[in-house]
């Protein structure tokens, strides 16, 4: 599984992306960042591209680590 760290300009966009990542079954490890404008998730390798598009659609930037 890859780890996704995403950042957004505002907390509302981060919350919406968080909700949708959970719907993608990113994993139980999806959690918001401390200031509400970021999130971290463990993501199955099969949905990395889909999760990246979701983050970018919501105005965020995604950074991946293995």
C-alpha cells in the first residue's frame, strides 16, 4: 500500500476529499491533518491513480510514498 499525503487550500475541500476517499475504500487509515486542510491515507496500489485524480479534482495536491 502507498501512503498519500494531500493538502488543500481550505478545510471544506479537504473534508469532501476525505469523504470520497473513504468511499473509494482507501482504508481505515484515512485521517485528517492537524489544521483541517490536509489528510493522510493508506491507499491500495490498485486505486492510486483514481485517488490522485480525486484529490486534484478537489483542488488539492497529492504526494505519494511507498
